[in-house]
């Protein structure tokens, strides 16, 4: 349709937006630094057709990469010398964040662990932190339910749906049932934008959390995720499975702020590149 979102929002004074813009620059710089460190460690990015981008580690890293119990952020001093893109100054930028399985049918909690931990509670805790961080950076952010009525023809600069994977540990699996993955719809109407969104999320999230991309567990339900077909076809969207509730449980439940930060950095990376 080629329609561009018109925000129609009056810009505030330069003083009021200086802090959010400076904060976004810090986020972007941190993400670029972390990505540089990740690439130096042997990652490579592969782009699949029709809007799905998959970042996969080199074979050597694939064999040794394990979940990182206490990831540490990459220092800003290690940022690459390449120019940092200027963040979008428009306070009307809107981002939708779906907390997977939240407020849907009571029986739909997503994955469930033997001790009662549910995917939906993990998703919601991370999603609400993502929204808060985005708002602190000066963006408009909507916290959305799995089947939110607002998703019908939803128009935004980006939509990200947050989910988590199985609580099963799958002992002996190669690669281990640990890591994250990101995907967009297979028949995208905005394939270039969604490829960039998925690439930014993949690279920034991996760099921030120390997790690797579990490419071979991307499912049909991710590639044909129902939200993709409910929103406006010009809204770039992606779904992220932030980790496995089994093997990545410590990171997801004990460091949700770090997990949220990785997602935020990926979104800001995407918005800044528009």
C-alpha cells in the first residue's frame, strides 16, 4: 500500500527531548559495541528469503556456546569507530509490544514447567519492562495482550511479540535446548523493513544476553504467527522467543531487566536506521 505513518504530533521544546535523544544514543552505542564484540567472536548473519533473517554462530562457537548465567554488558569504551546513527527525533514514534499469551483464554498460559512456572508470567514481566524502558527513551509504547482488540489493523513503527520456549531440557540435544530465536512473517508486505527489524533484534539481543541463536527450532507458528495477519500490513513486526524456560530459566526469571534491555536495544537499532 506504500502508506507512511503520519504522526501529527507537535514537537516539544529542545530541552524536553534532549534527555530521551541522548539516552537513545547511549542505547545505540551500547548495542553497536556489543554487536562488534559478538562479531569478533565468530558470529555471522544469514538472510533467508521472504523477510526472515537468521543469525547463526560459526561451527566452532556452535559446539561450545552455553547459556551465560550472569552476562555482563559490553563497555561503551569498546564501541566501534563507525558513525552512530541519529535516533528518530519524533516523539510520535509508536512501538507495540505483545506479552505472549497474556490475558488470552485462562487455559492458554503457554509453556508450563513442572513446578508451575508459566510462560505467560515470564513473557509479561519482560514485556512490561520493555515498554517502560521505551517510554523512558521518549517513545510511545503499547503493552498489548495476545488477542488484543487493538491489534486489528494496528499501525506502528514496529511491533514485537515476546514469547519463551519449552520448559523441557531435552538432554543430549545438539545444539542444546538453550538460546533464542527471532522471525518475521514468511509472506511479508514490507520484507526489507522486517529483515532489518529481525537482524537488529537478533544481533543486539545476542550481544546483550550472551545467548546464541537457536536457528533450527524456529517453528511454523512463529513464521505464521497470528498477530502478523491482524496488524496493518505496513507495520514491521517480529516475534522473539527469548530463551528456553528449562535451560535458560535463571536468566529469564532472575535477570528480566537484562533480557528486556536486549530487546529494547534491538528496537532502537531498528528505529534509528529508518
